[in-house]
């Protein structure tokens, strides 16, 4: 069975040591970029390799990019192959708990044409709570060949599309305070893309930190999207990371076809002529 959206801890436990599976630990802290890797070095799912958001899952920044540009497809493919991930590997991405960073790897792999990737529901917190083992061993998987087949047109949207008055329906995954422009702790300009709607990514989780059921997510997203065509839905956030959480939520709910504005707010504001709105959903 191929796992394409989420996977539970018991299922992963049954596949520990399976040569066709690879766990990737994506823990990260925006305020302390070394914290996730340090935590992985202390304890992780046995066999898990580590992916650093800024070193491995992002490309170099520039004056016209957001804070976490997409990596070059060939560079990412080389990293995947060096860590034992081939085109037939079942990948499980995990982070500390919410899936905010694991979802970035999930989206990237799908962008490269690899569907056999799932996020661990509840992350390492759920893994530990379930009594499953951890260790501190640094794995050395045999290299594999990974051939990227990017799906740019099907999965990405450009800033130019968002600037179009009749453009896509934009859904912003940042907190309500950041979306409304009341509090901006990271980027130099506060607010949101005019016309965007707000769905903070934690809304996809229940009170225990697990993902809501496909049925619940489908109902909630249907209320937000209304009659919008799924291919006309574009996700964004501050830098293209937590927006992937909303993309995964829609996919898990069976709402397929939405896209990502990878540069997100931090790229949008690099061009002075682009609109900035504040307050509630327009």
C-alpha cells in the first residue's frame, strides 16, 4: 500500500527497517535554525535521516525571493538519492508535532513527481506518546537514484497570477494577527495579498495535535472555498512552508488540484507595486 497523505504511528512502527521505506526528520525552529538538527541528534525515529529546512529543503535567497525559495530540483534529487531515497521509496516525513515543516518535504516530493510520501500524524510527540522507540544513531543508508519529474504547471502559481484582478482564490496559512497586519514578527511589511482569505494552518489539527478527519476537513474547506474551482485555489503563507500544511489538508480531504505560491508573502513584498491589504478577509 502506498501512503500519500498521512500515516499513523502504529503503521510506521510496523515498517521500521523496511528497505523500501525512509523516514525523514524535518524538525526546525525559525528562531533557532540549529535546534531541529540538534534535537534529531539526541533522539529520533530509528533510521530517520535529517532534512534541514534552510540547507536542504530551500534554495539560496536573493533580493527578489522569499525567505525560503524552492530548491533546485536537481539539487534536491541529489540530496534525496544521497540519503537513500529513490523513485520507488515510501517516504515518511515527520517533525516535532504539527507537521508544519514535514508538510514542506511532502509538497516538495510531490512537486518532483513522487507520490509515495506521507506525513506522520502527530509527529515525534505522538510517536513517543505511543511508546515507540527512539535512538540517536546516525543512519548511513545506501545511496539511491532519484530522477526528478517536476510538476510546475500543476502545482505552482506565480506572483503575476495573484496580481491579476481575476486571478486565483488565495488562501493564507499565517495566523489571523499576521494576516490582518496587526502583528508581523518576521517580515518588514505587514498585511496580506488583496482578496486573500485566511485559514491558519493549525485549524487543520484537533485539540490533541492530530489531523482532523478527511470528512471534517472537507466540510471546513468547502465553507471557505465556496464555489471556487480547486485548480484555482492557491496556498501561501510567510515563506511557502506552512502553506504546504493547507495543501496537504485539502489533499487529505480529497480536494485535489490546488497549487502553491512558493515565494509567499516574503516574496510578494519585494516588489513595491504589489498591493497590500490589512484587516479581515476582503
